[in-house]
């Protein structure tokens, strides 16, 4: 390569890991993401540090856990968050000579893209005027608005494709210069409410969408707040036929995002820069989308929310069609990777590691054996969680309610909480000790209190 690699980073919002063609979903059509997976590396065990938009997007900028960088939850809700305030990797990349642009959803407050080294930043302010110029009518919304609706716009008139064109426009400028570039394209889809174009809706029949294996969850032995989540959203009477309506739109929006991604990847090929460009596709977190009868995210560490898609293609470095099953801490490792790939020295404190050693199929001996998660909820009131999992077990520490323990091979839908089963006392103790070790290592405030540390280590809680 004649110079440092360009980086094209495409982010969706609320894209479930299991809702892709390349992960084997029987209905969801994502041909462009399937092609990207076939030409690069798919990370099958990537976990978001926090299943909420702003905390994860802020972690991606600085490589720190939310409790360290200060942006622990989304703006709005019942309690204002502490503002994000941390040095960013992207600012360092700008100082080192990268030309950077950001298109789409930002989700970081109070910092702006320009504060973080993005010279060019395009939100969605211009889309309304464009849509009006196209004489496109208003979407038709569901009676329950969070379940989405239908957009009369043609695919090229939708917000997804408008954003793709803005990103392509910046790319075309960047390839004319002699600087390496980093372009972030952040879709706000398929975050609810999904309002896809009829073109993509026509790909799916609601009646054909099979029920999730964890839809009929009784929440027996689980935290009370899981049941409350349904009540707070007004979902307690929803039947699977209602969720089929939701999922038809969700699947259609995934196909719409995939189509928009395809236009950007085609433009990259046409630019002549594809061989010197790292392409990343991921999301901030998943979507309950009817799993456990829930909507959106909040108050849980279920796989549908924390296990996320991650694809990386780096011509000449990643092996086409390769799959890495090592645990990746998503935003944290991607932040460290951006430093590595761009040649920028890492800040003094980072919680992630570069993914480069995983590209060739070899794994460093000291690579993590677990994934971890955090949540500091304030949507309907405060609720704190910390999570640790490996390929067999997941343990969730709920500081103010019953803990959770799931055996993932036999219970992939996480229906049976085994935390009170004496047969699993040894593994429960092992996971609690590992979580305590990890939290102390990252200087987590939840274990500053001797009471909290003892509760976690010794299990002083009703089960």
C-alpha cells in the first residue's frame, strides 16, 4: 500500500445479529452484507459494551467503558446524563493527517462531530427539503406508532438512500486528494419505528414470519423489571400476529439498509480505492423485536440486544470468508483498532485491543476468554446491570433484583434462569469472581463499595 489505509465505517442502529442472510436467517435478505461477509472476516462473538445508543457510540470514539467516559445513558428520560467528556481517537486521527467525514446519526452529547475531528458532518437536516422537492407523501403509520408504518417513497427517495448518496459525495471528494480518509456513515435504521419503502415491504409476508423461541416468556424467576418493560410500553396484550406486523417492517428496513450499503460499496469499487480501504459494518446494539415479548432495549442483557454483527474487509489482510469466534468487545476493540490501523498512538487509557491479531486465524494467548456488558438504565427509572459470558454460560448481576444465569448451549433463548439452582453453584461462583475481577481491573465504581463487592463475590442476595 502506498499510504495508510482509508477507513469506511458503516453503522446501523439496532440491527440484531441473527437477522442477516449470512447468519442463516431463513427470511431476511441482505445480499450486500452477505457479499461483504464473504469477502472479509465475520466476527461471530462480538458484544456491545452497552445495549444503548449513546453510551456505545461514545465508547467507540474513545475506547472506554461508559462508566469511565461519563456518558452512561441516552439524553432524555427521567434523569439527565453526565455529558460525554473524553479524548477521542478520531481527533488524534485528524491531527495525524486523516481527512474525516461523518454522515447520519451522531448520538453523542454535548460533543459534535467537529469536536471529534470530523471536518465534514452531514446530519439529516437537508433530507426534508429533498423529500419535499420529490413531492413524496407522508408515511402511513400503524395504530401503535412504535410498530412503524409504510413509506410511499421509492427506494432512492428514502432517508437511507439519501444518506448513502451524501456519503458517496464525500468519498468522491476524498479520493481526489492525497490524504488517507476515514468516512463514517451512520444509519438511524432499523431503529424503531421502522417505516420502510413499499418496495422492500413487498419482499416479506407477515404471516410467514415464525415465532421467536422466547416470545412466550413467563419471566418466572427473573427480575421484575422484565415484566414491567412490557407494561411500560403497553405490550402485555400483544399477540404474535401483532409482532409479525412489526417484524415485517423490521426485516424490510434491514433489506433497505442493505440496499443502501450496496450503493456505497459499489461507489467505493468505482473509485479505485477499494484495495486500500478497510470496510467495517456493524451496529450499536440489537433489538428485542418481540423476543420475550419485548420491544426496543433497556433493562436486559439478552443475546438479542448484546450480541451484534461485525464485518471487516481489509484487502490483503483479512482472509475472504473467514469467521472469528473469539470474544470481541465491539466499540472498545474497534476504537483501539482505529488507532492501530491508522498509525495513531493509543491514548494512555483504553479498554479495548486491536483486532489485527485475529485476522490471520491465530489468537494471542492472552486474548479475553469472556465478553462483558454494562447497563445503567434510566428510561422508566434507574436499574443497574453488569454481565459476563462465555460460549457456555451467561451471568447477569442485577444490583437491585434477582441475578440471572443462563446455559446458552441448552437454552439459547434464555428462558430459564438457573441462578437459584444449587447444581450450578460452582459455575455461578466462578462467573461472579471473574466479573468482580474485571470490574476492579477497569476501576468500576459499582465495586468501590465493600458491600457491593461482597454481594457480587459471595452472592448475598435472595435467589
